[in-house]
């Protein structure tokens, strides 16, 4: 019997809140990927571990100062906060205080408290991580408006600038507010900052302690820094409140520093030298500013530019290295003094992945297409990308600009065209696009080789290259099946019997016969030489999402909206077997994709239930071998490597999962994580 386990996951979820951290005590970085928390070694991409405790995508991720705890919160209406013991890789606490998603998580400097703020309920809670009990809880006052960020500022100071037993933190959004917490009685007090009529939308906030501006030895000035939607970061001077024994500190605006375009969406301070401030911009800017004591200003020292908004920023424990992640899926690493020369740590799609295709005869090279407008070629040895392309250079820039605007909420939806299906050939990648074109890109350089314009009105939905590479068969949104001669890219056949979108095309070995399936509930077998249909099969209910043919080319497997997996003998009018119930192992929701192993004894399926299943191809009674949950969105495509030792699944969550397939009697290695 066979089993499978997760080998590697590709996918970084760059959320509005911090979701990328460098662990201070190990050579690892921690990030959000869909509904999972992923820890990965910097030097060995194969060394990954997964913390899974959510059913929905993560909205925020926090790492405590010494790396003892990780906290994650999701976007679901019944959202939970999970606090993880990082060393043990196990959940320590689960908090269920918020309704409508978690917006903000932040650990106190001493790792004793966790601050959480809800996305919709405007509820703020503070948790004791030693006992798991609630220390304080309150509804945010309506007068402070929307809250987009929060951060702790250590212990509150008395009038002589000595630490007290009370904690302080800041929240910011429409209004910058300082808070004081008495942890013994759970009392909270607040003080709105004095902005001196400088009205801004604050997107991120951090405390900074810098040398005293008057030059007094042993004294420090305490600043509160906020990144704004206007592209500057503001500095507020924090002083103890003298009006009451228990009161929040006061913060008065002092200086504003222009930093970038698109808003300062992330801001952190160096853990060793807080005169160093790192900012991330909505326009892709990453810049390091240094505080000048002589004139109390921040000066731009060095910078870099990434694609997309830089919401993820992290410093190493020594402050010598920085990590940045963008909404375009880029994660880069740089040393202080060499920020302009960042090194890519990992590659990721930033939007739904629509299709997957392995290079001919390859076990370690495959291509993916995504609604972010890109096509990429991946290598499983180090999970790197050797080629990335879109329709053209100019359109590539337009695509990136559109996605950046979408992800910074400047436009309401995504108008950009993208590839929905592809086929990896020896030296080219053929793809069908939502704009109705069929394109061919060079597999090594990404150069656009040719384009068939207006191949299908409404978009190309399916594509398959013939085995002799002389023609390509395409399917369209309106149900057409068309055959194109490759050398001249001319239409040689038009077949129209489907009434709805064609979802998949498979070819027989003879290159004469083809099968197309459709959302109209049918799959049709065509004689391409005679331009006619030779058989038709219709399932009882619902459209067909995918189809695959076994190696003797007599049996096909279909799946779709009927929520069954059906096995058809092409010589029979009705299915010869079906998997229709969960007792038989059927998906809880629609099955969306299927792949049969090259050896023919296995097949794998993925579905809207975010699950990948491995089955044994037993005549008359297929057997479910194993089920794994990893994706946080619909599984859109799945494929075996040429040697059937690995399985790759991709999803609408933008993630790529690489699974090891093995015989149980051959040794499985570490137990897979379900």
C-alpha cells in the first residue's frame, strides 16, 4: 500500500499586519502561509515545520521577543487566537474572545502578555501567557475611530523616568492613542496623542528609545513612531503623565520624515540600536533611517525596491540582518549596509494558482500559472524559480501596478488578464488566457514566442498539445473545441457541441482522438481527423470539473459538481463505478482536479474542501489510501512526477504543496502532518 506526506510548501501570505519574523535564537524565519504558520531554515529550504490550528487564512502573526511564543489569528467569523510553544511546536493556549476575525496581535517585551484586537467587533483583550487568563478586556472607544495597528512600549515610566509595574502600549489608525495597563487589577487608561493638527491615517506604530537630545549621560528620549498613508513617518515625543499616579503617558508630535510613496505600511526598530528604523512602503520601498541626535531628525541611510507593498519586515536579534516580504510574494534578505543588494530567500505566487504542468519526462521541473498574471518554472531541488513571465514586458509592469493597487485597496477588483491553463513542452510553455489568447513562452528565458489572438471569445479554459507537437487543441468559455496547426498557428478545426465552458481536454496516444469535458454535464469523444463527435456521455447532475484517462485508454475518471467521482468505460453509456459518499472517502465538497499516476496504480484528487486524497486504482472498487489537509483554498490542479515518487498540488490560496509518495513497506520517514 501507498502513503504520502508533505515534503515542502511554497506560499507566503503577506497580510496587512506583520506576518514575517526572524527567530532570535535559531537560524529560522517564521511566516504565515494560508491557515498555517511555517518555520523554515534560512540555509536549507527542505527544513520546514508547520503549525496548523486554524480553518481559515491567517490575518496576523506575532513572534515574542525571545522567540518563546508564536501567536496566530485568523479572518473567520468564529476566529480563534492560537499561542504556540515554538520550541515544542505545539499549541499552548487557544483564545476565543473575538467575533468577525482578529486584526492585531502583539507580545509584551517580557513575553508575559499578549494584546489582541478584533477585526469587526472592535474588542481589545490582553492575555496572561503564564496562566492563559484574561487580564483586561474593553471595547475600543468610538472616539478613536478605526484602529489599524498596535505595539507594546515596555513598562510605563514615572515622572523620574523609572520603570513602574504598569505596562504601556499604543494603538493607531484614525487616532494615535497611548494606553497604560495595571496588570494586577486589569485597569486600562488611555491618552490621545497631541498631533499638533497634523492629521494622518496611521498604518503602523513602534516605540523607540534614543540618546537624550540634551546630551545628558545615561538619559534617553522615548519616541513613538507611526507610518502613515501619506508616505511619511511621524515622531511623537513620549513623556510621563504628571496629572495622576496611574495615567497613560503623553505623546506630542515633533517631526515628520518623508519616506516613500503608497504609504508607510510597515515600520520596525533595530532591537539593538533603536536609532535605526526600517520602513516598508506601499510602492515597494524598503529604507533604513538613522536618528540624528544633533537635530532630532531621521536621515535616509540606504534602501531597496521590491515589487508590491512591503507589509513584512523583520530584524535579526543582532540587528545586522533584515528580512522583507511583499504582497507580490517576494521575500528577500539583506545585511545592514548592503540593503541595496538584497538576496532572495524564497519565491511565491501572490494570488490564486490556476494550472500546473510538468516538463516532459521530468521529476523536478514544473510550471504554474497564476491569476497574478505570471507563469513560473519551479525546481524541486531548491524550490527556486528559473523563469517568470507574463504576456509582455510592458504588460508585466501594468499587471504589477494593477495588483499593487488592488492589494493597497486603491481599486475594488482585479481587471488583469491571466493564464488559466498551460502545457509544458520541451522548450516552450503554451498557455491559454482569460483574454482569449493562446501564448507560447520560451521555457528558459520567458520570451514571448508567438500569440494566437482571439482564439476563444470569453477566454481559453482548456489546452492540450498533441504528442507529435504538430497541433494544439483548445477549449473555450462558450463551449467550443478548436484545433490549431502549430507551425502557422492557423485554425484547422472548430467543434461546437458543448453548451458551457470546456474544463479539460485529454488526447489519445494516436493524436487522432480527443476527449473534452464541460460544465454542461457531458464529456465528448472526438475524431479530430474527421471533425466529428463519435461518442457522448452525460452525468446525471452538475457540471464536470476534470477528467483523466487511464493508460489502456478505455476507462476515464470524471468529477465535478455532482460531488461524485465516476469511472466510465468508453464503450458503456453509464458509469461502471462511483464514489459518492464520505464513507467511501468522497470529498465533503466538489472534487475539482484529478491525476492518474504514470504507473496507473494510483490516482490523486483535490477539492473545494481544501483536501488532497490519494487512492489505489483497484478495479471496480477504488480504495482511499490517505487524506491530507494543507491548502486553505480550493485545490485547483494536481500532478504526479514522472517517477510517481512525488505529487504536486496547487490551490486558489496561491500555495504549492510538494508531497512525497512512498510504499508503506519501504519506510515512510517522519510521520506526515495532517
